C-alpha cells in the first residue's frame, strides 16, 4: 500500500479512539440526565398524590357538610317524634327517622374511608418527599462526578482531535472528504479490510459487510495506492499488514 491508504488506516485508528472517548463523554452526560429524569418522575408522582389528597379533602368536606345537614334534620325529626299526636303520625316520623339514621351511618362510613385514604396518601407523600430529597443528593453527587469525568474526557478528545487534524493533513482533500462521509454512515468505520476465506482459497470478502470481492481488487491494492470501495457497503477497502495472499 502507498502513503494515502496508509494515512487513511492511521486516520481510522485515530477516528476509532476519538469516537470511543466521545461515547464515554456522552454516556457520562446521560448518567446525569438519567438521574434528573428519576427526580422528575418522583416530583411528578408527588404532585399527582398531592392532587389526590386535594380531591379527597374536597369530597370529605362535602360529605361532612352533608352530615351536618342530616344531623340537623335528624334532630328535627326527633323533636317532631316527641310532638306526634297519633300512632300513625308517630310511626311515619319514626320510619323517616330510622331511614335518615341509616343514611347518616352510610355517610359516616364514607367519611371514615376517605379519612383513611387521606392518611395513607399523606404517608405516601412523606415517603415520596423523602425519596425526592435522597434523589436530589444523588443527582448532585452524579453531576459532580460526571463534571470531573467530562473534563477529563474533553481533554482527551481535544488531544485526539488535534492528532486527527494532523493526520488528516497528509490525506488529499477529496479522499479525506470521502473518508468523513463514509465514517458518518458507519459510526466511524470508514475502512474495511479485505478478508480471505481461508489460506487455500482465492475468495475474498469485505470485512465490513462480508460481501464477496473480486481477486482483481487485491491485485490492485497490492501494487497501487488506489482508493477502492466495496460496491455493497461503500467502505474504503485496504489490505491487512502482510497482504491477503
């Protein structure tokens, strides 16, 4: 291979290192986002639970008001019962009184159930609030650690990028543009080594997509510093050290 292909292979190695560190940096930042999302989920859960408490209180207040009105009605029926003049009138008022008491008991049970739910929801809110405070501390811890790591990764990226830029100067502009385009398509892997099926075979394939390649390509790359691309995946082909003979 000539200087252009050798330069591209060198650039590919640098590209791989550069992308590896960039991946670490992205993962580092995602770890903070993940913890922040966890915190937002807890906060949303707390808001939802607080809304439930609000609606439960409104319902309980409405029932308690209704209970007061029924208590006043029952008190009125009791007074009427004492003033009843006939057995028929007494029986009618007593029936109405018993019905009112039964309805009153149902309302009281509903209020008690709501109060029980309210206590459970308040306890749940307290637990969620505790989790929120713990998660806030976790977010700050992860953010602090991530900032330190991110600074280190960025320093490595800057150094490797400078190395990449220096290596790129040795590549003709047209070839470099091709390398960059293909690298963007395949997550940095612009180059593909030509693979030989086995030692006793003259069959070759692209190391990137494993499609078969004509032996003529091997012959060309053995003697010329030429840019050949896989007709299937379009990666730039090269021979491994020692060739593919």
